[in-house]
C-alpha cells in the first residue's frame, strides 16, 4: 500500500482533457481513431469502458500527456480571411470588398461548428475490477451564432449589423474525481459503472466578431484558451456512466456504454448547459493475438458540441503487435456519420497513428492525429507501470 501511495503522489493529481464532449482517452485510443471501447486494458479503461476493468490481471499505475484542438473543415482559415478586412468600418469598404467579405462571413457563421479542444496530463490507477483518478480539467468550445443579417442585401448592411455577429464561448476549468468498478456476471458478460464528481469553474459568453479577442493571427488554441481562462462561475455536478462487455465466440468482444446518464445539467446565470447522454457501441475482432480490429459508433445522433447541431461519431482502428507483443503499430480514423463526405480533402475525418512498447513492467504508447489536410490536431503519450 505504501508503494502504491508513493507512486500516485509522484504522478500528481492533475488531468486536463474533455469529459463532456467527444474526446480520446490516452495514446492508444487516439491512434485507433478514438476507438477501443470493447477492449481497453490500461488506466483508460476507467474512462472508456469501466466494464473492462475485469481484465486487469495486475495493479497498474499510469500517466499521460495529451493535446487536442479540433476545428470544422477549414474554419480557422475562413475566420482568419474574414478578420483580414476592416470589420468595424464595413460601410467604408468598396462594393467588391463587401461582396467578398459577406461570402466569407456566410461560410463562417453557417459552419456546423467552430473549435473545440483540450490539453492534459492524466494520471490514474487501476487494478482488477477497480480504478480511480483525481483530475483537473480545462476544456472549451467556440462556435458561431447564426444571424439573420447575413440575409440582408449588401447595400442595407451597416457597421452595427457586422458588430452584431457573435461567437459563443463555453469554457470549463474544474476538478473531476472519478471512481470505476466492474463485476463479472457470467463467464462471458462483464458490467461496470463510472462515477465522476465535477467541481470548479465554468462560463458561457458571447463575443462580437469585431472584438479585440478576434485577430487574424490567432489560431484555434488562442480561442480555446480565451474560453477556459475566462471561466469564473462556480459549479459542481455528479455524472454517471454505465457499461458492459461480452465475449462472443473466440474472436469477438462487444461493448456498450451509456455516458452522462440522465442528461445532467449545469446551471448558469444566463441559463443551463445540458451534458448530453451518449450510447456508444463497440466491437473488437481479434483473429489471433497479434491482430486487433476495432469499431466504435454512437447509437444515435446527439448535440455533443452544445451548439444545436447533431453529430454521430464513428471510430475505426487496427492494431498489430510484433515480437511477442512487445512492439505495436496502430492506425485509426474518426468521422461523423452525419457528414455528407466521409473521406477526401473536403471531409472532416481525423486520422490516428501510433506506436506502443511493452518492456517487462513498463508500457509506453505514443500517438498523433492529422486532419484530412494533413494538419496536426492531436497528440498523446502514455506511460504505465505494472505493479507485480
């Protein structure tokens, strides 16, 4: 017990990463396109699917760094192009400039979503049937607010109309205390529950497109940082997740997770934020010990980014091990079934790539993810120590 306590203290008690909207949990998950719900065998089982805690054969302590900043298609570039104009003096622009600007504003403010992201240091501990974590989380969503002025004739639009165009910011900065427990019901069926107590700061606010917060040289990270650094309203909330996994024959394992049970709400002075329930199904196919193929999908569409637009994430990943499971190669893809284009440069797909190393009692995984244009959007490194 003293050894366990020492390791947890050395790892620290801070986590930065999304707990509310779609996100990955650890380097292995990122490399598999946010997948692995049916079979997660490290500390991240506590967050991905607590029912998998039954497969832990020995106590394991872990620590990881992860970083994630997402945008919808080329939203960052579109916003930067718009901000290159003198928005505060719209009426002084030439007709051609106004026409070009309004075309850009129409693309920006009718986008499905803008930015969301996280960054994090994630420690944790799991043993057979049980896991826990104490976390500190920063996360943010920034999305455009639709406005009827975009339907006006260019000659009727004023400086005040342009100033009425807003972005909505949601920023969170809070502690999350998590417990996970799993139970084997039969030889093939396992169930689990995860409880998360959130306590910290939150804020939802709007900024005009002509506000100094918007700058042509700003990137996704700048806007996300603005959101979570402005969080100053106290909140607390308990969130529950329920899960199950079942072995089907020799090669298949299926899983099901109900996240955010009961659609918990966070009250704000201006209203409330509803953390949407998600039901996610997953399947793992392992034709032999060296290969793993994973598929995760949300059962139904949901407003997961809190902006009124529905999403239905799907993850596909492949894992290949070498040298008696001491070295791993992983690839994966995350996409949204509600999107019109699933692949190609105009899709909103995210592609994961990763490596893994198992060296006696130490497991190290590293991963990154690129968008369809080849830009880096996420990266993670995870380290786990098995306590024998």
